[in-house]
C-alpha cells in the first residue's frame, strides 16, 4: 500500500539523492534529528518499499559510486 511520506522521510530521501554515501550519523546531523530517529526513518522507508535497493557500481573512471533506487510514491 502506498502512503504519503512524512516530511522527515522526504528530507532523508533528498539527502540520499544528493549524496548516497552519507552514513546514518551524517544524515541525522544534516537533518537535525537524532541518529536513532534517522535510522528508524531509513528502516521505515526500506520496509514500505520507498527505497528499493542500494547498489554499488564500479567502472574505470568512477570508484565507490553508491546508487539508491527510490520508488516514486
């Protein structure tokens, strides 16, 4: 079932879209929320399928690229 995302969920997705290599502490700091809240929000997005996968793509020019597949809700 699809539902509207909360403001925090939307902001977390925006942070990941800009830099998907940020760790949960950096995400929390960027959003001005606790690390626990950031982790619970990320887990919730994974649970509802808003984030489909985390993928690492490597090639000769770009190393350490992490792609986040986000479903448009």
